[in-house]
């Protein structure tokens, strides 16, 4: 047993997951096993424990007693991450990240308005899909100014 597994203080079961999100890369270590580096963070809560634990998929699954539920949650987030990280130029980054890069450079006022507007749409409306014309214009600007 590693980390909090086997602890007599920390509850070992009946945890629930309240959220799961993608850090983009493995930046955290799982709060439960204190060993696994995690990119997809399952936020776990328990009525007998006063703080939430940020956990990896496997620990989260055992904590809630449903490994399959944890795996399905994580799959959903992975699918979303893939959808957002479209290749733009030679970089596979999200549209919002690409817009941030573009906005570091000098643009015409028309381009500035366009990229600022697109950034807001991509950021505020997760399901937003640009038209082909918008997408081509955006990628053209990206390729010209960023690389
Ligand atoms: Zn763990």
C-alpha cells in the first residue's frame, strides 16, 4: 500500500467524484497513492473527510468502488481534449492557445478584430465550430505571424 491507501484516518471507500478535468500534461501527483503522476484529475470528495483529493483514474475508481465509471469519465475528457487540439500549422494546440499566440504579434486592425472575436467564441462556447472560411483565415494568420 502506498500513500493514503491503507491509512486508518483517510476513508478507503465510498468516495464520490464531483469533477474531472485535463491539466494538459501530467503536472500533479495523485493525492491518494502519492505516486502516480496525473494529467486527468478526478476530484474526489467524502462525507467523512474535509478536503477534496485530486486523484488519478485507477485510484479514483477504487475509491468510489467503480473502476469502470472512472475510466468512462476519463475517456470523455480525453475525447474532448482531442477534439480541441486540432493541428494548426505544425502545432497541435487548442484554438484559444493559437489565438493567444497570434495576439502577441502585430496584426492589421481587421485581423485583430477577427482573432479577438474568434478567441472569445472558442473560449466561451465549448462546442463552437468555425466555418471553413473562418478556419482558413485563422490558420493563414497563424502561419504568417507565428511561424
Ligand atoms: Zn493514485
